[in-house]
């Protein structure tokens, strides 16, 4: 007791705190304290409510102005970029937890892939990098078509692509390599390789060794991307790839990127699968309630689709698509889409909306046998730039519905066709032109993934 009194005399503030603590624990004061904080909260709420009522118009206009400035900013100075990795879509059924990535990997390993799967790498042009990401003197490592590649831009501004590994001692040219003029220099021993892939100089040697070279890939730039030509027969490109004419006057509004576990053929096959449009893409993007309670569709609205796919006599195919967003019998948003499939890995969609046109350039690039990188790049005239920027997100949300299915399905080589599937069968016949005699089979690639 003496000790306590002594401490209280030395630290009077401690004595005060102890008394306050005892008072709070006293039931007599608890109700007073609760009432005080309730009254304080009520007064704060009333004050905020009065301010909102008094300045409601000002607050509303400020919010609208901020949103407008943000959309303009994303439309012209910082285009929308929407990216999704493989594990982010279609695996909602796997509960979150520290080992979720492992469980997703296990689910993917257990998935049945299907039988008689077509060759994983068809012949054609494939996008491997964004043009804007490859500056003069820049080097980018790329994994595509089961290959490790080195993409670089020479001092002349031309983009080039070569195999990643130096033939000397195997260093990766894309990791630490330098651009010297229009040559790529190995980071290990500074060997240089010219535009045709031949070794042009070796430090300490007066003449470069003959017959030493790296593989070069035919490379072009179009629709905002760097494309390379892949051909199992070693042929030169069978068709040209150039910018869409609209890109001369239209602006870039952004892009989305997805990594998908599927065979490359299944991605563009969606265009010929007309029946899936209303089956998968009918529910409103605003809410999923209409899917659970169909009676609400008349009030929430739904997307209504119609399409027709047809093959051409060359490496292209065409599709005409119409979209309506309907609430009861009221059509709120009509869109016409003219689609051109260009080879196995390139699609252009010309979207005509009530507020102006939009161009969507899609690229599908195989990373591995059943792993695709899909990118949509969007362009529009300057007068509807905000619409183009918003459309990046809208198109992304629609596409995610397909991705969730692709990430969990298996390839069916001989479907049980019905009358409405005739265009799928026609599409597969048309797409088969991009496989050739020397195309590596799916089985060979899976059994010997590192041998080629």
C-alpha cells in the first residue's frame, strides 16, 4: 500500500488515468459514455447530411467533372490496359487460401485434354510484342510458339526477331544483349550478329567465323504489334500483313490481355459458333441476376445477338454480327460488327456503334501447346475517344465469359453436331489449311517439348 501511494505521489498523471479507467468500468458511467458517442455520431451524420443537401448540385457536378476528366485522361494520355493471368478467370470454384495456386495447377494437370488434337503451332503471322514497348535500341525476351525469341529494334527503327540463344556458348541474347547499329550483340563474349543472322564480328578476331549464324524470323509491324511469320515448311510469308487503313487517322484507346489454357483453334472458332453467343453472352453486363431469375430480364435487360460466319477462298474468313441491348421491347443499344479473320492468329472487328466506329484488332499467339496469349487493341476516331476507352473494359468483360469456359474445357475432335453447328464444321475445314505436312503434332510436342 505504501508503494502504491508513493508511485501516485511521484506520477500524479498515472493516478488520474487509473481513476478514469475505474470510472469507465463503473456501470454508472457506461451508459453516459455510450450516449455521448451516439450523440456525437448522430450530430456528425446530421452535419454531413445538411452539407450534402446544401451543396448537392455542386457535389454532383464535381463528381461528374472528375469522372469526365478521368475518362478523357484514359482516352488520350494513358490508354486503358486490362490484363488477366491464367489463374484469374474460371477458377472461382477453387477456394482462396495460401495453397490456391497449387490447387489450380493440380486441377489443370488433372484436366482431360481430348484426343486427336490438331498441331499446336499453325502456319501464319503471330504477334509477339507491342510496338510501343520496343524502343530504338531496345531488346525484349519473348516466349512464343514453343520458342525462346529475342526481339530488338535497330538504329534504323526496324523491328527484328531472332532465336534467343547465341550459337557460341548458348547465352540468351535477349537477356543482357545489346543493339549495335542494326546488329544484336551477345552479352557473354560480345559476338555480333547482323540483320541476316550471320555473325559479323568477334572480339580479338580480324574476321568473323564463317557459317556461324542464328535463325531470323520474318518480322513486320501492323496494328500496333510486332508480328513474326511461322511456317513449318520454312516457306516465305504466304500473305502480306499491313496496318489497318483506319490507323492512319484513328487513335489508340487501349488494350486487354489474357492468358488462356486452350488450343489456338478454339479461340477463333468462337466466331463460327453462333449458338454460343446468346447462350453465353446474353445476360446483362450490369448484373448477373437475370441469369438466376429470368423473370427479371424484362427489367434488367439482356444482350441479343445474331451472326453469320462464312469462309473465303483464301486465308481469310468473314463474319457479320449484330447486337442489341433490349429491355422488354425497347432496343437501347444497337451495334453492327463486321469481322475479318486473317490467318490463324489475327482478327479485325469493325464495330459500328450509335456514337461512332471502333476498330478491335485481336491477336492470338501460342505460348505453348495449350497456352495462348490473346490481346485486343482498340482504335477509334478522336471524336468518340472516350467511348473507345470505355469499350476496352466492356469488351474485356464479355470476353472473360469465354475465357472461363476455355480454361476448363477439353478439345472435342468429333463433336455431336446439330443443325445449328454447321458453321463450326465449315470453320474447322477452313482452318485446316494452316496445318501442313511438317507441322509438329500435338503428341510429339507434348512428349518432347525441349527437343526442338
